[in-house]
């Protein structure tokens, strides 16, 4: 599950980043006239890539670490439902990012 969540985090980062770069390449960072919205959207997707991908990765790493220091001094246990939840979140984020890349690509690359 941990590997699946890491793959999902990497896919979401890659899809958001490549979508933003593709839009920015098409608009050439122009902020005049009709290119303002495209440039802003490209920058938003690149920023989202660095936020969403990294946050998903950190959530997976945090949730899979053994919990230490319980009240009774017992060693911690891993919570498989948190790993499953992180995997589902990463996969959904990757699917949304891929859909955004497809839709925005069809709008900007006619």
C-alpha cells in the first residue's frame, strides 16, 4: 500500500507539473490580453504540483511510521486504514490531475 500511495503522489505531481508547463509553454508567460488567464492557470497548476504531490508524499510517510510513546509505554502499531486512505487520496488526485491536463490541453492546443 505504501508503494501504491507513493506512486499516486508521484503521478499527481507529474500530471499537475506537466499540465502547468504545457500551458505556460503555449502562452509563453505573456500576461497581456487573452493570455492572462492561461498564464495564471499554468502557474496555478505548477504551484499545485509542488503542494499536492509533496503533501501526499509526506502524509504517506507520516502515516506509515510506527507510533511511539503510547500512554502505557507499549510499542506503536501501524494503522493500515490510514495507508489505504492515503493511497485512495493519491490515486484520486492523480486522476483529477490527468483529467485537468486532458481538458486544458484540448482547450489550449487546438
